[in-house]
C-alpha cells in the first residue's frame, strides 16, 4: 500500500508584505525537518501513529510555532497547552488540555490514549498522569520567548484575547496526518491556544472530532484556526461524515466544510487531510497556512500562501 504525510504550522501566517526571505526560509526549514522526520518513519515501514508523533514533536520543539516551546502566554503569564491524537483503525483517541510545563504535549496525549482508560485529561490531573508516564517536563524558562512575551504584553494592554497573532492573522498551532503502508490513518494536533487567554479557555485542538479526527474508512484530519468556530462546526468529523455518509471525495468534503460552512459561520482557518487512498488536501480560508506534504515516491511540497 502507498503512504503519505501532511503537516501544518498554523493557518493565517504572517502577511506576505511582512514576510522576509530570511523568515520564510526559517519557516520552510522547520516544516521540512518535521515533514522529513515523519516521512522517513513511513518509508521504513513505520506506523502513521509514530510518524505523526515525531513530526508534531519536531514542530513543538521549534519556537516559531504556537505549540510546545513556542506556546503563547496566557493572561496569567503562563503557558497552557492542548493536544490530541487519534488512530483510524480503532478510533481510539487521547488528549490533554490546559497542561503546563510538558515539553511535548502530543506525547502526553498519546500516553492518555495508550495507557489510560480515558480520552481527555485536564490541567494538574493530566500533568500528574504525564509524570507517572515519564513524560518530560521543562521549567518556565524553556517556554519563554521574547516575541511571545511582547505579543502578550500588547494583547494584555489592549484587553484582548488573541489567536496567536491575529493582527497579522497568524495562527501557529501545529498538526500532522498520515497514512502508513498498512492502511492505517492517524492525526494529531498541538497548540498553546490564544494569547492572553484566561478562565482555562480550551479550543478545538484537543477535541476529537473538532480539531483532530482519524477513521480508516475515510480520512485523517488536523485543524488550525479560530477554535470556537471549529468546535461549533465539528470540522474534522464533518469532513469524515461527508465522505462516509454522503459519498463525497476528500477534496469535495474539505471544500464544503472549509470554504463554505466555516466561511458562513465566520470561522477563519484551515486543515490538513489525507484519505485512505493517500490523497492529500490542504484547504484554508485564511491568507495562508504553513503546510507541507509528501506522498510515497514524490517530492515534498512546502507552502505558506495560496500558490
Ligand atoms: N485552533 C487553535 C485554538 O483555537 C488555534 C490555532 O489553530 O492556532 O486554540
């Protein structure tokens, strides 16, 4: 069977007018590193679950994206991260929400899926579970980033809760979807959520069916964008449903949800998707979306804007 992988580093992106050649290269290199990490696992007969875990871990370790190390600041000056993972063969899923100091929340989400009888664990309880599973923790310093700090100060002084860098329409959540040689689909998403968020706000990223979904009968999806709208539109599951129950192709289903349903609701963002035949779709209704993909035997594709 064929295999393939797609990743994203968030929808929205820096406006083209503000993107410099140096910055673009940094983003492209980071996307390439994460894509290659996942692709090589698939190439060596690894599982889609391992491929997406490694790809998302790479992105979480990169300060350019709003996940793991690069997570945005909350209203209280901390970092609260959300992540989820799902496998398409058994429909098992795992997620953590509002966790602090976990280096790679995607690994904690995977531990919830594989080592607990639950699907979603939250806050201190999720951290306690992660510690028991030998998940790596980092100090606050590890998550400090001058750019994020300034972003937070600005949002705070304006009394705003922002989606990463909404002035520039930048959503930096990360995610990966993959199909392996065994026909198994998997998806994962990880985020720091919204700058200056409070009240333990949780977006779509850790919600199976909204921000992440995988089903071997249809597709694997990871979303990025304005989470509140993605939750209300049950975006990831909706794409799968349109394929399963209405017989739409992956492309038609993605178009319906991202460029029609979400647009009507006012939900900005996009998603990455791969179906059981290895078709890849990377739709978005925002200015851009950091994204990359590679199918078996093909060259990698790395894009930021519409073309
Ligand atoms: N969907 C994420 C959230 O609402 C944000 C993003 O995609 O950047 O938390």
